[in-house]
């Protein structure tokens, strides 16, 4: 059973193919000028290797992030699922970060870079097998993210900062952190671990569009 995963970050578009839960293909393309046309090139290359009718599952991320990019990924995923008669699953853009056995802490401030060097960030708390949102989503500069970490650390003992991007002003003596680069393969793994959903609504964050 083949699964196709599509993921969009602020800098990269990626595509992964799994046979059951084993990664067998991974392609990435840099995003230039906030445009995601590169997805069509790596998708075309993928469909030369794999018959579209062999896919049973299509995975994509619903954000937060660039609404235009996410909407495009959603439309492509829906078209692929319809053409191949596949099941369509989605997951939050935070899920690839959170779905890992490396994290021992119960509370995590997860973050990833948006455009213009700003970050989406949110505190999650582990409940049972899954991390669930504890506080509302934020969008801000790195300095705001660091300040928010110390603010929430007062209420959240042993708070871990989990980022998909390297932070320039990170003091490792004061902040417990893990940097985890993510792509379409991590999105698929998060869905395999139970973070997936049949809901396909894009995550709309008002502040993102007020400032961009």
C-alpha cells in the first residue's frame, strides 16, 4: 500500500512516498519568491516512478502557514485523491515536530519559521499518547518567541523549546531546546502515529494576513 505525502514549509516544498510505513522516496524543492511551482516538478518526477492508481493514501498539511501555499497543496492533494480513489488525510503543520519518541517532556513550545523571519509558535501538553494545544497560537519575531518561552516557563515546569529552524539568539544554558528539521516524510510519520484527520479545512490565522 503506497502513501503520498505533501508538505510545505516557509522555505521548502517536499514530497514523500511510503510503502506501508517505510519511506521509499523523498523529494524537496526550495520555494522562490513565495511561489510553490516547484511542487509540480517533483510531483511529475514522482509520477514517472509510481503509478498514481497504486496510491491508497494522500497526506497534506493544513497549516498554519501561507494561506496561498496551503490552499494550493490542498487542491493538489484533493485532485490526486480523486484521481487515484485514495483516502485523504491531513495534519497540522506542528504535527511533524511533535510526533517523535525523542521528546520526554510533557510540555513543549513548538515553533517553525514563517515568512520575513517571523515564527508561528504554540505551547502543547502531552495528554495520553498525543500532544494537545495548551495555549493559543502566536506569530512573532524570534525575540518575541524567546520572551514567550520564559513567560510560559513560569507556569510550565521543564518546558522544552522545539523548533524546525535554527534560532540565532538561543542561549542553550537558559533554554532547553531541540532543533528538528521536518519535511513530508515527518508529516506522514505523524499521521501514521495518529495525528491525522479527515478534516481538510486550512488553518486560517488572522494576524498573519493583517501583517503581510
